[in-house]
C-alpha cells in the first residue's frame, strides 16, 4: 500500500476563528511540505491560500510557516509519512490560511508613512 | 464593481526583478517619480533571483574582449532572427551595467592578486561564446547577489515607491495611449487603479506554461497578455528555450533545477546515456567532459536518446562528476557540496539525472531600442521583450539583457513622463464578475495547461501535436470565460488562479499558433515534420490580438541601423 502524509492545516481569514482541515496526501520520498500543499490545491481544495514564488530553490523566502510548531520554509521541510501540523506564522498578521503579512512595512500598499498626496486621484 | 483606491505616478513599473529594478533606479536618476509594483514581494519573485551563475559581458579583464565579439556570438546563436539593434544594445550597454553593478558592490568573483589589490573579474567560458566572457558571484549566488544589490539601490533612490502583493490585471488604454493599469491588491482583495504617464512591463517570461520549468510561480507570461490586450505586438513567440540539463532525479529540495549549469562551467562533467556512454557526438557535437554543446543541440541529443530507449531511469541523461575528487568539488562549490550531502548526494560516487526544462523565452513584446512598444506610453523590458536573442539565446545573455534593457527603459520612460504636463486620467473598465462559483478547479486546470504545453508545444513539435494543443487551449479558454470569480476577499487563491489562467491561456495560444505557422526547424523551434532551416522562414512572426483572436503576420528581420563603431 502506498504511504500517505496526513496534513492538519489551520485555515482562517484574518479576524475570523480558525478551523483545522485534514488532508491525506500521497507520499513520495524526497518531497517537500510545499509539494504537499500544492497537491492539496490541485486535487482537493483550490481555495487553500499559500504564499510562495520560487517553488523549489529557496530563493524567494516567501513560504515560511509553522510546521509541527516550528518556523520553517515549506520548500525546505521534508514531507514525512505521518501526521503533520501546518499553521501560519504566529508573529505576523494573518491574511488568509497560511498567508501572513511578511512584506516590509514600507512595501505595502496600505503602509503607514505613505498616506501622501501621490496616493490621491488627480 | 468599482475600484476603491487610486494611485498616481509618473512612471509605473510592473515587475520587480532585475529589469524592473534597474529601470526604477534609472528613471529615478533622471528625476522621475516611480511606482514599482510586483505581484510577489519586491525583489523576491521573477527569474533574476533564481540565476545561479553566468552573466555574459565583454568586460575583458582576464581575456581581452570587445562587445562586438559578444555581438557576433549573440547573432550567430540567434540563427538569423535577431533584431541586431537590440542585440547590440544588450552587448554594448551590458558592459557598463556590469561595471556599475560592480561599483554597487555586487561582488563579481575576482582572481586573487597580491598586495591587497583587486584581481581582474573572473570570466568563465560558456557554450556559444568565442572566449571566456561570463562573470558570476560565488557560490551559485549570482541571482541573489544581483537582486539584493539592485534592491539596495532602489531603496536608496529618491522618489521610488515600492508596493508588493499587487497583481496587475489590465493595462488602461485611452485615446490609443497607455495611461496606467488596473490591479488586484492581493492582501485585501480590492481593485486599484494606477494612473501613469509611462508604464513599463518588466514581468519576465512564460516558463510557468510548462510542466518542468526553472522559474518562479509568477513567470506565467502576464506581461505578454497585458501588452497584447493593450494593442501591442508580440514577436518570435514560437521560440521557447529549454535548458538541457535541468535536474531530474533524485528529488532535491532547496536547490534550483538549473544548478548543474555552473557545475559544468567550472568542472566539465560528463553527459552520459542510460548505458553510461557518451552520446552527444551522434547528434553532431562531442561532449568529452567539456561544456561546449549549445542548448538547442543538447536538448535535441538528450530527447532523441531517451526516445531511442537509451535514457536514464527517470527519462533523461546522466551527468557524472564521479571522476573528480572531493577536494576538487569543494574548491569549486564549497557549501553547495554540503547542501547536496543533506539531500543524500555524493557526486564522487553517483551520477545525477538531468533532462530538458523550460528556461527562457526568446520571444516577447516588440520594442525599439528605446524599449517603446507600438502603443504610446507603454514600454517593455528584460525577458518580457522579444528580438535580442532571435531563435536561440546564448548562455549568460539573460541577466545582461535584464540590466541593459532595464536601464534603457527607465531612461526612456522618464523622458516621456517629463515631457508631459500632467498625468492623464485613468478610468479602468472592470472585468465582469461571475454570479455562480467556478465549475472547475483552476489550480488543476493550470496543471493541465502545463501538461498540454510540455507534451505538444515543447522543444520538438509536429503539426498534429500543435493542433491538438491549440484545440485544448481554446476549449480551456472557453471554460475560463471572461467573468472573474466572485471576490473571496483577502488572498483569494481561486481568483488569482483564474486571472493567471486568463493570461496564460492567451499566451499559450500565441506560442502554439506561431509554432504551427513556422514550417521549418530553427534554433529552439524544432518541427519534426519540417526538419532543417528554410530560407523562406528568415522572417519574424508578429502576434496581435483582434477581437480576442490571435492574428499572425510576418515581418522582415530588421537590419543594423548604424555601423558598429
């Protein structure tokens, strides 16, 4: 029988109460946790919100989350054929599911310090 | 639905990779105020940050060189389809950009020199170049170093505002001019209009269209779709470059699939078939443990060897460094050897498997040497531009193109902005919104599109396969429709996928349509039913959009406008 990894994913939109969803993902040796999250979006639930850009190179540093209570990059964390707990970062504002506000504050659209005239219509 | 927020700027730059950031620096240097936006975080997405090693430029510190030699190699690789004026800009201005980056402390590798003096910039040999010409940053750190350096300069530049998590959905065209853009703010789900005197598309290429690709998530060809819908022309869309030795097996994490390229530059390595024999000589170029075979030929050789039943277990070729010592490997790649060990790989004991992987797009938005499109107010730059590399790009030209073209686009856009008395009003037409939920999984459809492109619009093409792909793409376009899913609020993954499908399907169709029309084999476009180059096809194909339909026309290849100095 093929092995599976069981992901318990904490989901919520910022401000709302969270729920934990469980997904059984086919396990192949060598996969990353990000591979499993992408699998869930394609095969089970496309509404799962995750943030990543470079996919596998650990170049973009966007896929940071809590995996079994530890802060890790999902692209570097190995998937394992057991129960795994996936949660958003605790110390950043929650946006949606596993997506948190990790942009530097002066690179956000609604950043403080940018309420200048340039933002207003002509 | 009405946009809830409006921004205004002189120069809007879409995409904060190497080209977009250099454009921002240059536009600011010319006194323009700049809004630099990216759908990802600033300086993190795109292709530049992923580059591992080589940047080609005739700096000539170790070996005498001149940009004219680099130009000759670039034109030769492009198989008679380059716009030589754009190629020249890449080769000539590239040298200045490399030196400027050096002054900004990027840290190009240098040869050691005694008495505390800096040695010359190291330059390695790459396939298709007549001499060692590629600068780099150790170890496998070129892209991150280039991104970080440009990001620091962007932050220092006066008048540049940076905004991430902003996905541009459409350009706004009024009275035949581009006057800004409509964007989805990902973290709130709100629509935003941006009024701009000049807009630069710096969104990179389209490699995300393919199942195996070497680029970031955001390389779905957004800029091509934006430009097409705004009335701009695309050129050479049939030419997608496959990198022959993308990592295939065993599964690695935390490593870019292009990582074996720098290994080959520094150490050679041996390319072997499933029976561990050298094989590229059967297809015209012997490998012999040196990195001389060009990308299109290597892609061909590996694919044909696999088809003949002589591939490696996962359907590629072996790349072996088993003849080298641990000391040689460590001297060349230091910490990377530890990262490989963590993945359970000891290169002195085992070969790895490699196979072609979508890597770069030669085609793109048609521009002149000022990076102007045919739509006033709209500029394009970097990989989003077509023409400089013709039918096949030379190794090392992509970052150089990003830097040189980025700088030129920033200059041109600033000039236009400063020549205007006021910023035009930008009232956007909103996309219609669905009342019912999507009846398909858009994340699954993206995977399906990648399979269609890989299977039938890959490096080797046939009429039947291309027709099959075109039919699939068109039926997906129909399913996707013109109405966006109803808003789901903050970071709405379904809406993002739908918007990506809207762009990617349009771009996929333009690649497939151009590939069907070109009944010959040239560079990265290989038609199995039309082998060999045909002089009749020494033309560029231009794609435009008329009433949502892709229209192809032929255009004479431009000639050099002024003689080289």
